[in-house]
C-alpha cells in the first residue's frame, strides 16, 4: 500500500465531505491510542486551523490521558480536556435498575460521543470516527458510542495497516508501540478481551486464509454484531431479509 498516496486521498475525502455538508472543520475524540492518533493527524492536515481534539477521561488510565496530550502537542492539534467522571457517576446513580459491568463500561463512550456532537454542532463541524476495519468487522465497538460519527477515514484499514499509516505519519512511538487497549482497566488489552490476535484477523480479512476455528469465530462475531453496523432495523427491511 502506498501510504503517502492513501494519506493524501483521505485528507481530500475529509475536506470534500465537510465542505459538501457546509461545515467549517472537524472534531474528534483523542484516546491516546493508534486509531485516534492516525485520524487526528489526518484531521490536522485536512483542516489545519479548524480541527479540534477532545480528551475525555472517565475513570481513565493516566497513561492514556498523557498519550492523548502527547499526540495533540506533537502534531499541533488544538485540544481540550473534558472530564466526564462526575457526569458518568451521576448517571449511574440516576438509573433505578441494576445494570451489568459491561453496560456501565459502554456508558462511557456514549457520553463521549454526546460531548463530541455538542462541541461539533457549536462549531459547525463534523465528528470524525476512529474505528478500523478489523474492529468494525468483529463488532468491537460501542453502538451509538465510538461507533457513531459523521466521517470515518480509516474504516477500511485493518489494525496492521493503521499501525503502518501511523508510522508514515510520524505518530509518537509511545503510542505506536503499546498494545491496543480500550483502557477499561489496568492491563486490559483488546486481543485479550476478544480472545483473538489482530494479526490473524487481519490476515483473514486480506487473504481469506486462517484456521477453521478462527474463521468460524470471526463469522460468528460478525453475525451477532450486525445490528451495530446497520444502526437500526426497519420492519420493511426485516420482512425482506
């Protein structure tokens, strides 16, 4: 893959989409991970003066906050920090029924997306998504949370390709070299939670090759998370499935 060409075309894609929507720039959440780092770098190239990053800690690891700041400062991206911890705790206390730990965890990305859209609308900007092809295929994202956006310039890139593009964009090595993680708890990794190696999933997506067990698991995860990628089901569509 010619990453220099890919970067140029993705920057043009962001610019064209925003201009067609009558927008003036873009807003994105900066998590301290490789996906948001790549999208942030593309955003800065697309709209040097009107791209904006938002770091939104919510019982987050301090390392991720520091990496988010490092990324923004390294590429010259304007950013703010919005601490959502109090809002998260207040919402939990307001819900009158018991909810599971995973449900609680998914509130965080939904609060973040609410924050991003409030800021974007106030600035006549669009919200950039940061999900990659591998995670989207597996359904490894929060519906109406990090899965929501106006534009996603990396949705066709596998995890490995995102890492390669990050190197082409000179993303700080501290971000590139750490294991992919949603930062849900200390030591949590995406691969550990999924029970899959990203390299194996990437290889299947790019070549169609893999063990039968791997292929069956990927297809299963893809099938049961289809509702996340569709957004919502309509009755007439359902009748024709």
